[in-house]
C-alpha cells in the first residue's frame, strides 16, 4: 500500500508548509489529494499541541526528529499477506498461468510492486510465483521489484521478519513452506528473498521500472489527484510489456484512461496494456505539461549542434526524456558503447550508473537548467590503466531557449588526482606530526600538574595517617579498659556459675535422698524437675521429659487421674491432695502408687507450679502416711 501525502488546495498556511517539506526533506506532496493530507497533518498537529501550520513549521525547524513522526502520521501503510484474498486467488488461478504461458521458458519474469509498504504484498506475489514455478524455477527466472517512498517501511521489508499476528491468516501449508520460525516471529525463506529487490521510488517524481510483466499497485492511486493519477498511469503504461498485466485495488477503476489500459477482468481490477506504436507514442508519458511533444529520438538537429560545441572531451548527449542522442568517438572508446546504443534509454546502459549515477544529475540539469558537477570517480577501462574522471553534466538549450537535453562530459584528471593525493598525504603527515608534538607538550604539562598534585596529596595523606595513628592509640587504650571490665564481669560470672552448680548439686542430692519420685510442674503443667527416683520408677530420663506436658508422657501410669488434682493445686488457694492408683514400674511390676499433689508457691503466696510425690505405698510406709 502506498503512503498518502499532501494536497494541492488553498488552505491558509498549508502550501508554505508543503513547500518547506519539499525544500527541506525532498518530499513533494503537490500531487496528492488535499482533504486526506490536511486531515493527517492536523491530526499530528493536535498530538503535539500546535494550532496553525506556521507554528508547526517553526516546530519542524527546531525539532528535526518531528519529520519522522509527521511522515509516519501522513503516510498510510495498510497492507497484509494476500489482502483481499479472493482477488489474489483470481490472480493465482487466472493471471499467473496466462502470464507464464505467454512468456518463453527461458525469459525472466519481472514483477513490480509499486507502494509495497512493509513488504507483505511483494512476498505474497513471490509465494504465488514460487507455487507456480517451483523453488528452482522461481530463483532462476523471477525478479520482483518492490518500491515505496517510506525508508522505514522498506527497512522493515528488507528484514523479511514478521510477528505471529501478521502471518496468522496464512494457510498452514504456505506458512510452513515459505517461512522459518525466529525469536521475533517468522522470516521469509532466505533463498527466495534474494529474488525480491527493495528500493525507494517516488511514483510522482522518479522514473518507472521497465519491461514489467505484472505490475501490482493496490489502492495506491486513490490518494492522488486526477492529474497526478494520469501522470503515474503514463509511467505504468511505459513500464509494462505489451503483454503485461496491471493489478489494482478494489477502489480503483481506470474508467477515464481507456487509451492506456483496457479491463481484463473489471471485477478483480485486472487490466491489460493498450500497446502504442512508434517511438513518439512510447515517449509521450514524459511530455511536458505545456503540451510540447518530444522530438523523435533519431532526429535531434538542435541537440547535435549543441553537442558539437561542447564535445571536446569524451561526451555523451541525452535528450530531455533520458534517451541517448549522441556519443562522440572518445566516449565510445572509453566506455565501449557504439552507434547501436543511440536511441536507447540511458538507464539501460551500464554507463548510467558506473562509474557514477548519471540519472539523478541529468534530471536536475534538465529540470533546473544548471550545470551539475558530480566530482571525481575512478574508472577501469576494458583495456588500459585505471584512471580518474571528472564528470560534469551540462544543460543543452534549443533555439527557443527551452531545455532539450544534457551533455555528460568526462575529463581525464588522473595526474591531477595523483598530485592531489600526494599533496593531501603530505599535508596529513604534517598535521599528524604537529598534532603529535602538540599532544606531547600537553602530556608533559599534564604530567607536571599531576606530579605536583600527587605531591600535595602525599603530604595530605601523611597528615591524615598521623591523625589516624593518634586515633588508633586512643582506641587501643579504650579497648584495654573495656577488656579489663570484661575480665571482671567474667570472673563474677564464673563465681556465680560455680555457686549455681553447687546449689544444683545440693538440690539433686536432696531430691535423690528422699526415696520417692519427685516431679515439679510449671503452670502449663510442663515438667521442670524429674528426680532420679522418678527415672528409676518409670524408666524415663530427665532429658526425655523436661519441658514436656506431664499428661502427654508415655508411661505406665493413668495420668488422667492427676488432671483434676493438678488443676486444683494450681488454683489460687488450692490445697494439697493425695490419691492411690494402680500403676506398672519400668520393670513391669504392678503396684499401688501413692501420689501426693502439692501447690508450689512463692514467698508472696502466688502459685507458680505443682509438686508431685510418687512412691510404692507398700515399700515406703515409713515415708508415706497411712
């Protein structure tokens, strides 16, 4: 899909803005429809908060990056793989077989996708041709030229990488055959990608691509005013072979251009070229708007007379339409061209782009009637040594003063170029030596400054070290004092630990000497003390029970019988209680166990635990009251 642009109307301030865009960025939008252009520009102006065209032009002048945002807003990219699929199905089923049938088996097939946007359209055409010819035949015979004015879109198209959403409507078999998975989505097959050539081409200003079998331009013309449409269709007519097809979008009819194209199938917008007879008719598409007709290629008396005046050096003369009108002897010898090349389009000759691109310079010369100096270029003649040529394009005027063509003059400046190179080399060496000397002086000055600065830093560091040493001595004294204090605290702790060990031994001795099992519980009924008699009686060591709830212990004693007595003892003002239950010792002997439950109170009378005394009633009558 082509990128839409500007208009030709009289909105206040719009024309100066368009002239600025043309002058500053080379985008000429004067052939585009005004309503669409004005709508897109105002949309961008609203986004940046600008109300008038003059203010927006001021913004463009101070913000170069705004050009990109503006063109992305103005230019419209609406495309997709096999967009409007029924039309592509008709192309695959009817047009491509007919195109291949009319072409010989060895003749190349040339396709032009005009307004290709991000590349989906030319790649769709490539898939159809590859399906019809096979991979080998496609690579051998097909060239697809894809053009657009949007460099960003062309860059995207050249990468041939599309996200999953872009290929989701492709049939699975086509996706598998013509795309390869990648981290960014899917990539068009590299071996087929080489047959698709992308380049920038402005349909309004640039010359068309010639000898085309199928020209695809879908919904591109509808953005242009009628005069520009006619101009572009003239280019399309010239581009197509006599048997070629023009494939347009469903919004384009060509009902007023029956002299250029005739409908092949109007429903699917496929047209055939109306052949023109004679060189004059073939060149009519480049006639000036004033109605002047180009002179026949093989009769240029004015051009020949003017060329004789300037052809003292190798010279090539072209007319205003870009056809070769004259070649002098020096040029024929230098570039191996001959009389048979007279009357041919210059763009068909290798000379048009090697050693330099002559086409753009010729267009400027003819249009602006001024001399263009292309500069120097290296050239290797088919026979002889390499040489340097100074290339100049000069305008040629007819008797009426109108521009009728251009003369390209090639001057051998090999020796002058050699001297210039030697002079430049010597100059660069002198500049390098001077820069090295200057750099050495600066480095020496810098080194002196650094040494002076380093000396000052060392003096400062010495002072800081002296101060740090004094601080360290003070800290050492403080640490020594703290160490003495810690030794005193450690001795006190050791004495208390020894005293505590002695008290614990004394308590263990008392509890072990009682001859009964003693168990001390806290308020949560967890075991705090479990003497040796308890361990011998029930077979549980102190480390196995301490800190655990008494009622959860696994021992041959009906612990549930103690639940209520323990609760009673824990209550404020609780009284001691006794009970006798049948239990089994750790050795399996059944006996009558006497249990006395005593509250454990502090000096203030607060109950903070329970003491349990357990013994065999028969063996401990002297300890246990009857």
